[in-house]
């Protein structure tokens, strides 16, 4: 768990995550510069490493985040289908 990152306001968390998704989506892991992620997020590279110890930790965090988003969407769809069925 990354307490420093979770202590940020949600808007700042989203800025960092969206920047990381964007950079990793356009570059292979090895070629995705953390300096570009930081610049896209509007923070310094050292601040990025304050929240995530290294690029791999950030990358794995993104995978977990994407997994959680997907699960939430599936749960919501299942709930909506049940509500439609009950009507």
C-alpha cells in the first residue's frame, strides 16, 4: 500500500495516474521515461519517486488500479441487470 500517494487529494492522484497511463500506453515499459510521466502530471520527477519508489512500483500500481476499476464496473453492471430484472 502506498500511504503517501493515498494521502493526496483525489484530483492529484488522478492527474498522476492519468499521466502514467498515457505515457505507458504510448511507450513500452522500458522506454517510458519517468520524467515524462512527472511532466505530464505537473510534478517533479523526485516527487513522483516520493509516491512510488521506482517505475516498476508505479507500473504495478497501475495494473492493480485498472483491475479494481474493471471489477467495479462488472459489479455495477451486474447490479443494474438485477435491478432491470426485478422491475
